[in-house]
C-alpha cells in the first residue's frame, strides 16, 4: 500500500486486511497505513464515500471515525469555505443513519459534537437551538421515522458534553465552552422533560433522555434549573424497566456539590425523597433487593452530599431528622449482608459525615443537634451490632466462600464505624455495651444466642483496638465476664481471643487480672481452628505484659510446646527475653532442644522431599523465636534505622544456642545447598537474629561470613545477599570485624560479576539484592571501595546492565545504587574515574530507560539519579547530556532538537528541588512516548 494513494478503494483493501487477515504483521501494517490515511488531506473526501448505504458497517464506521479524527485533530486542514457544507452533510448523514447501525450513528454524532465545540463560541453560538430545530422539524432528515429521529437527536445531545470532557482542550477554552453550552440547558431541559412526561413515549426514548440528563449534569447545571426534571425522574421509579437508569440519573442530579448554593431547592427535594419510603418498605417486605438498594442510594446521596447544608437550615430540622431516620432504616435493613440485602453497607459513610458536620458547627447549634442525635447514635450502635451478628450455624454453613469474605469485610467496616462513633458517645457507649453483655450472661430466664454475645464482644473489641480505654471503669467487669462465656462456637471463641488481645495494654497496667484471662487463651491454643486468634492474643499479652508473666511462664511454655502452632514462638520470644537473666538460658534451651534434636535426626537422613518440609518448618520456628527475643527491648526496629550502639550482653542466650547449632546448620547446608527453600530458611534464622541482637551477634560474625561464602559460591541466592547486607549495616564500622566482612563482600562481588558475564537475565532477584548490598556498603562504609579488593568499576558496569531488566524492583534498586554511587564521586577516586570514562554510557542507558524502555511509573526513581548527578558532578553531566542527546531520534523520534536543549538546561539548573526534577523527567518520559496531552498524561 502506497501512502500517496489514499483512495476509497485502497482504504477498503486496508480495512479488509485489518479485519480479516490472520497475519498479525499484515494487520499492523494496515493499521499504520490507515492511521496515515486518516491524517491525510484526502480523508476529507474519501470519508463520505465510505458512508454510502451500500458499504458494510465496518467500512461505514471507519468513515465516521475518520470524520471525527479530521474534525477533532486536523481542524486547521479544513478547506476554506467548507464549514457550512460539512455541517449540513453531517446532519444529513446522522438522519440517514438514525435507524442504525448504532455504532456508526454514535461516531457521526461525536463528529458533529466536535464540530460544534470548534465553532460554538465564535461562529455558531446558536448551534444547540439550531440542531434541536433541525432534528425536531425533520428538515434535513426526511427518511427517518419519528422515533429514530428523536433517538438520533438524543444521542447527539448526550455525546455533546461527553466530547467536551474527553477532548484535548485548554482549561480556559473548556471553561468557556462549558458556560456556552450551559446557556442552552433551559431549552434542552424543556425538551427532555416533555419526552419524559409524554405517556406514549417509548421506553428506549425515555432511557436515552435519562442518559442525556446525566451527560449535561457534567456542565455544572444548578439544581434550581433541574427541579422539574428531577420530579419527572422520581416518578419513573415506579417503572421497573427504567428503575436502574432513573436511580443513576437522580443520584447524579442530587450529588452535584453546587446544589449547596441552592438550599431552597434542596429543601424541596427532601420531602420528595421521603415520599419513597412506602416503595422502600414494600421492596424490603417483598425481598426486592434491587429496588431497596436503589432507593437507599438516593437517600444516602442526598444526606451525605448535603448534610452540612441541611443541618444549617435549623428551622427545617424535622425534615432532615426524618431523612436521617429513613437512612437508619436502610442501615437496619432486615437480613444478613450480603445474602439477604445489599443496602446497609451504602449507609456507613453517611454516619461519619453526619458526626463530623455536627461537631464542626458553632457551639449553639452543636448543643441543639447533640441533644437530638446522641440518642440516634446509640440506636445506630444497636443496629450495627445486630447487622454484625453471624447467621444461624446451618445458614452460615450454606454460604459461599465469596459471601463469607464479603461479610468479613462488612464487619470490618462496621468495626471502623463503631470506633468512630465512640468519639461522639465516649465512655457511656462502653457502659451500655457492658450492661447488655452482663444481662445476656446472667439472665437465666431468657437464654441468649452465641451470636448476640459475640456481637457485643465484637463491639468492645472494635473500640478497644484503637481507642485508649485505660480510664474506663467497665473493663475490670468485662475481664470478669469473659471466663463466664461458654465458647462452644469458633466465631465466638475467636472474638473472645481478639477482645483479650485488644486489652493487652490495659492488662499491662492491671497485671492482677492476667490470671482471669490467660487460662482462657491457653485453653484455646489446643483448638486448631482458634490457633490464629489465640496466638495473636498471646503474642500481644507477652509483648505488652512481658515483665508481669514470670509466675505464668511455666504454664505458657508447657502449653506452647505441646501445640507448636504457627507464630507461637514469636510470643515465647517476648516472654523469655523478659524473664530473670539467670532463668533465660535454661528455659530457652528447654524450648529449642527438642527442635535441635529433630533437626539432627533429619540432617542425618538422605535428602528427600519428605524431610525438606520439616527442616524448613523447624528453621521457621527458630526464626520466629529469635525475631522477638530482645534483651534490649528493641525488637521491632526497622531495617532502615541506624543500629543503636548498645552494650553487648556477654553470653547472650540466643548466641549460645546459635553457636551450639552452627555445626548442625553447616551439616544441613552441605546436603541442601542447591535447595532454595532450605537456604532461605537458614538465612532467615540468622537475619532475624541479627535484627534483634544487633551488636550482641558479634561472636558469630566470622563464622557466618564463612558460611555465607560457602552458600553463595555453591548456589547464588538473593537471601544470602540480603543477609550480607544486614551484616554490613550493623557491623560495617566495627574494626575488629572489618576483615571477614570485606572478604565476604569481595567474594560475593566476584561471583555475581561472573553471573552477569554468563547471563544474569534469569536472576532478577539476585541482581536486585546485589544492587541493594552495594548501596548499603556505600552508605555505611564507603572507604571499603578505597582498596583494590573491591572493584567499584565492575559494580558500575553491572548496574548499567541492570537497567535493561524489565522488573520494577530491580530497576528501583539499580537507581538507588547509582544515586548513592554518584554522591561519592569526589571521595572515591575509582568512582570519579569510571564516571569520567563512561558517565555518558550511564546517561544514555538512563535516557533510553526513561524514554520508553522501562515502565513509566519508575520515572521518579530515574529522576533521583539525575538529581544526584546534577548536585555532585554538574560539569560532567553537562557534557554527557549534550553528547548523549545529540543523535537525531535518540531516545525517541518524538523529541525535537529544541526540546532536547531545553531539557538539558532544566536538568543542569535543578539542584534544589527533587520534586521539580521528577516533574521534568516525567514530562520527558511522556513526550518520548508521544503521550503528552493525552488523558493518560493528565492522570500521570
């Protein structure tokens, strides 16, 4: 196909190839040629021929799309004096396609809408009235019947505001056009209202009317200008076939934030919405979930969007209170979410809004509304706890896994709401919950269900989880009630455990109460279904109350060793580290010795899939234990924090255990070196211990460096690199341990470089961890690179190769390495030398990545590298930039020479604001990909 022959026949051949040729390469060639055809001047002529009635719909659609493309993107190419002809031809074509195909009709309407936007403000200010007249009188659409003509007009009216929203128009021009269109709303609204009120109007026409309304609302139409239309839409809620569309339109009308300027109009809407209560009540009784859901959406939209405005109309407080009551009935819709109803979840955010708006009013009105709404919020708590109740056991067993997951999420939302409501109601809420729970547990005349008890405990837990309840006088009573509960159900037992866990901080200040609840937790550990909840509670108690558990330690240890459930050893780590120092080692050995013995047994067996799993499991238990065993009380330190210089504890019990177990671990590794899961589990034991022990780990550093070297030499893995990074982080500045660490770093670097030489593409995790390791080494101990033992130049070239990886984490780690490396260009001669020799290569690679080779989301990380270069070596960067960007078309044909020069100046000038540098790089990335000015760019 020749680009010089953009004829009707050539276009049809290309479309045939695009739609029907099975060869993807040929399809791509056809697509590219057709795009060129649409951009050509000939397109103004061949598009009409493609719309002839004898053409198939695919060809007609391309003709209509070409018209839209020419009008929207090549308006300046329109031959002089052709505007009137183009306009009349478009109107004629829309008339001819009024009966379909629908896709072609819509594209023609979009094309005419685009034309209107070009000329509305300057040369055709009466465009909308003229079009209303043309289509209603049928002057230009003689062949279409009445309904089809009406639907075509409604389609045009609907796409007009949509085209304004989606077109690439400057903000000032968009605002001007929005105002110009809004002027015509009264005539459009009148037509739409007439069509809705006509008893003989077909359903498709009224449905299209509703779509028109939603579209024009994007022009910020005032509520006072839509009152009659809203009333007509509300009337359509009686018609089932139009119900869903009417709901969407009504919600759009009353959700306009600008409505708040028209309080009088809003006050008229309230009784209209309240008038839907009978229909809502009937829908709930009939189990009509769709209708109740839709009406609930309308009530919530009105209440949530305009809560503040309606509260300020103090003289009309009763109307708003009635709306609040209606929303309360939606919150309390009978049945269980999501099986029996789906409305209640819609209302939860309204209660946040109402509470916020009441508490932000002036003192006088706040006092008035608190008198009215505090009882309402107490009622809300009762309703929410009822909705949070589990269904009967047999019903719950029949629920699908998806329904159960939705119900779980719903309960989380209720929990968040209860926590927020507590800020309004305060301790009185806890007292109310406590009284109700006490009544349920002590009233023998009215046996209570486990669901009711669980819901009240759930309410307590929701509040105690995030609110300080230390001053509450009902918590001791609650602690006393918990042992009275017969937990004969998994859900109830779980909630008991989570409630106890949420009170761990309170128990730390009231240690005498531990004796009441600890047996409940320990008893639950034996139930496999409760293991997660019980371990969570025990872990929190051991962490918060560690210094008060000496008397209970033996019981906890005995039960924990008997059950050995996941994460139990994290709780034991907290417990053991708080015991008297003379008891710690003995109890630690009694806990780990059975595991060590089992490991010895497994280590002496030939490797097999059957014994790999228990080895990994036992190593995981040790990792859990050591991760929380913190004699310095600093167990939850973040990896990125500087290690605190603490006085080492001589003979730290964990070190003693690890020293004893070291030969065993070496034996295991000798047999399992090629098994990633086992190597990762071994590394995790040492990494967790390192993070917790910090400088107490020093006696093991030399041995561990040798072990890591053996592991990495046999089978390079990311976990070994991450463990080395921890060693560098904590001991990089320790002179006594300098030698084994630098020897390990040298070995690992040489091995990793050989991986790059052989092909590193299959090891993105190793590359990522290698970049992170050297970044850490540069930060903590940059003088490591002053010796000849570590070849920073080799690391530099490995980094260049890493920029070719598609994995985002690997690219981020590489950016961090270069950002750090460049910052040392003055103090490390080897860094300065490699930048002088191959800084241009680094920049070329970086610009290729920014310009299209790498994910766009990484632009800000690439910007960090450029910012570091701009701050630390601006003169070299100036040379690199201009040399790298000199070749035409690099890194993208979308970049002009003028823009490249502008980009260089921006980069070299920016040495203060990282945010500004990121904006510069993002713009470069978008332009390189040809995305500047697109909808994607607007959200980028």
